[in-house]
């Protein structure tokens, strides 16, 4: 009696138990008579399962071996694959070799992989690469091309050969271009990696372009790589912008700013006592502040002291701006910027006063502070339009204003630098959070 294979397949996938049982018996009988189509039905059913058939590796192996012994070269390869999965490397090598000799491209890939890893026999990387390369040329074996490219780039069994990896992929470019999205994504990702490692790209190709295309097709490693590229590009952009404002001049010196980003972990009050002496005697002075403990994304913690009335929020991310001499790696916190709101928070320090200013800078500052009084005494003692009280007071205010401006001028660069830093973090706080 002739059996309709399509009808038999439908019955094996039926949800009626009696139909499935009958179809399974018929398929087994046909296989025993040498019907390889029935073998394929049984192997698929036990490999993948069906509505009323559970996957069964033992039966899958049994009927795969029967089909291989009946002359199915593909089933010979599938038998090798099953043996490899169960770590029967000797059997896998034997059957993969026989399937490869019959011209099954998948067998060449499996055989090459086992020879590279030394499974079932001593590793033979050069022989493996030769088998794989022959299959690339003869069978347009894309899996073999990807495996060769991987071997060339990993530098585990043979010296790294980025150009060789690129070239083997390029040999099958016409096949990969019309392949399924997943396979094409792997091809693009491997090709991009070979370029990153030094291979010369083809016309119109670049690492960034190929990685982006592979990521668009869903390749996970390419998605990660593209994310790193975008992050690096953003970091370069931000660094260039920060470098443009990071150095400044104030108090006759060159200064620089640098930053540290962290999430606030704790905020505690602290008190410090100072002993001072004066004409009135010895006094104890207590200063109250808050100690902010922040943690970087790597987990490293650092502390910043802020005034007692300063406010910060636990769990929020902040940027601490340090200021120090341009020729030093040291720095003292100058401002803290809230990356959530953009607000600037003062620290309990003034970097310019925490470093020893040059004597000349101190002298200029002192002169500016005391400029008004001596000058006005001389004017008062002389004759001129300042001889009235109103004129004297007006001149005193004017000279004092000029003196204050002259005194503050050395700090102008610092104020501008702090303003530039504030504008920078207000602009980029979303990117830095």
C-alpha cells in the first residue's frame, strides 16, 4: 500500500492520540523497509517534538543511526552531531569524516571544529583550516567561513591574521548578502572585528558602518560594540568641550579644573573645634559642616565637605569640580553640581585660598583693600573740591569701589571658570547621570 508522506506528517502532528500512534507505527515500518523520507519524519518528531510527541534524544539517535546505515549521508552527519553533543568524540569524528567524504558541507564544519579543539584526536589546526577552506570554495560554506575568521582573530590555535579573516569572509560576500538576517549579522560583525584588528577594509567600508549594520540586524556583540562607540564618541565630545574651559588664570597663577562623578551615599553632620588667641584671651570656636560621601560607578567612595546649610539628596548623582594649580595633579573641591536639577552647591573650601599664593599677589590684594583710606586722608588734608564733607564721602565711596574692584580682579578668572563649569553641567547633566 502506498503511503502519502505529507499525510503521514500531518498525522504525526495531529492532536488526536489514535492518529499519532497509528502514524508513528507506519513511519517506523517504512523506515525499517528503507524509506528515508519516513526517517526524516521520525527524526524531526523526536528532535523537535510534536503536539503529542515529546522530544526523545534516545529515539532521535536510534532512527538517525538507522537512516545513516540505510545510506543517508545527511543523517550520517546528524549522527555525528548527536554524538558530539553527548561527548562521544571518537564516534563523532568517524561519522563526520564519512559524511564529509560524501560531500556534506555541514560535516566539514563539524569536523574542522573538532580537529581545531582536539576532540577525539590530537588537535590538527592546519588540517582543520584546510578542510574548512576547501568547503568554503567548493560548497560556499558560510559556517566554515565564519569559523575560519573566528580562528584567525582569536589567536588561540594559530597566529592572528586579521586580513586572512577579512579575506575569507569576502570570498563569500555574495552569499552572505542574500543570507538570512541572523547569518548576515554574524558576517557583518566578524568583518567589522577583522577591520578593528587591522584588516584593510573594502571600498566604502568602515568598522563603525559594519558594526552599526550588524547591530541593526540584531547581533548582540555588535549591539554592545555600537553602544561603546556611541559612548566613546560622547566622551570625546564632552572631553573636548571640558578641555576648552578646564584651565584658567586667577591670582596671577594658572589653574585647572577636573571632575569626579558620584552618587550620594551618605550625608552626616560633623563639628570641628579651633583654638584661637586674641587680646581678649583664648577662645574655642566650633565649626559645623556636613560630610558628603559619594561613590563612583566602580564602587570607589570619596568625601566632600559642604556648609552645614548645604542640601544634597541621597541616591542622586553629582559632579564634584576640583580646582588646583595647572602644574599639579592635586585639587580641592570648588563646586558640586546636581546632575538632577542642575543646581550648584558650594563646598566648605575655596581652592584659591587653600594654596599658598605668591607674596606679590598677597601684597597687591592688601594694597587694594587699604587703598581708599590713606588716599582720602591726604585729600582731606589738602585743598580741592573734596574739602566739603559731601565731596569727601563721595570720593571715599568711589575710591573704595575702585579698590574693591582691583582687589577682586585677581579672582575674576576663578568666578568665570566656576560659571563655565556650571553651564557645562547644566547642558550635559542628562548625559552624565
